[in-house]
């Protein structure tokens, strides 16, 4: 599989919040699928499917110790993501620096209340249509 395809698979696996939470748990150490399922309000088979997606992306491996099958985090695909993203670090830094400068400029200028039109004190609702039922009658 090419590096770009592998990155696509990794990003697809990371796109789901449940799978990211599973990875966060595995960053603390090994866990069985049953242990990984505990904090979630989903079935054990659903968590198994999430683990399978993570395995297919190379992010998780599952060992075998008799009856116990612990899952563990594999950091290599995450390192590839970081390496790919590092190429854009300079761009992101410049963009955030520009945003910081713009926000500082806005704060230095103070609020511009005269640009906001004033709202009338009492709202006149004559231009709001009456609610009607689906059959066309007024409630």
C-alpha cells in the first residue's frame, strides 16, 4: 500500500470519535475489547468493529495470551500522520500569527458599536405571518 493510501486509511480510522477514544485509552496501556467497551453505551460487537477498523489501519494490534486477547496501540501510523502534517507546520504557524495580529488589532481598536444598527425598543409583529395548521386553519 502506498504511503498516501496508508495515510487515507489512518485518517479514515481517526475520523470517528469512538475510535479516537479507544486509542486514547490504549495510550495508557493494553486492554481487552471488553475493557475498551466499558465507557461506551454501545454493544460489544460494535466496539469489536471499531477495533477491527483500527487494526486494518495498523493503529492497533491484538495479542493472544491464552484466553486473554489484549489490544495495544501501534504508534507507527501516528508517526506517519505527524510527519505528513509537519510539512504544513510553517503554513499553520504563519496563518495563526496573522490571526493573532488581526485579533490584537481588533482589540486595540475597541468595540465598534456605531456599525451595528439599533434595534427598535418595542418589536412590531405585524409583518410576522400567523401560524397555521397543515390543513390551512389558524390554531
